[in-house]
C-alpha cells in the first residue's frame, strides 16, 4: 500500500495546478503554482522518509533530501516561494504586488507537471 499522505499531497498538486490554470491573469495564480510546488516537494520528503513540515520555502524543504537530478530540478521552483506569503498580502501602505506573466505561470505548471511522475515513481510502500 502506498503511503496515504504521499497520495494526498500528489492529489493536492493536481488541484493547485488546476486552480493556477483557472486563475491565469489573476495574481493569485502564482500562489497556487507555489502551493503545487510545495506539496510536490512535501510528497518527495515523504518518499525519503522525512516529515513534510510546515515550511513554505522550497529550498528549505529540499535541504534534507539527498542530492540528485530531481532535487536540482525541484530547487528551481524556489523562485515561487515568496508567492506563498509575501505576494499574497498588501503592503502596510496598501500596495498589492502584481503576479507574474501568464507565460511564467504556464512554464511553471509545465515544469511541475513534468516532475510529478518522477516523484510518483518514488512512492513509499508500507
């Protein structure tokens, strides 16, 4: 049997990518890209016998994972980490930061989708 938390994280990745697609043109699409990346890394942590933790920063989540091509590719997703918090809220002066271009959203979605099968192949059994 595959670890149920691992499967739940992968299911959430798919839902966050769907939300990001639907929100293209809205700055909150970037939040869902970040969430998909974060949850994919948390699934990878589970595959390596590590706790998911509550951290939002991709690099921090990857820190305990052994070096590999997959880890290197996933570290590129750290650029989205600030969209988990900083970009979601207005500044004290009321300034709202714009989200990235739709082309950047699309590229990130494609990258995350290409990583999902690689992580799925590491599914922990037991």
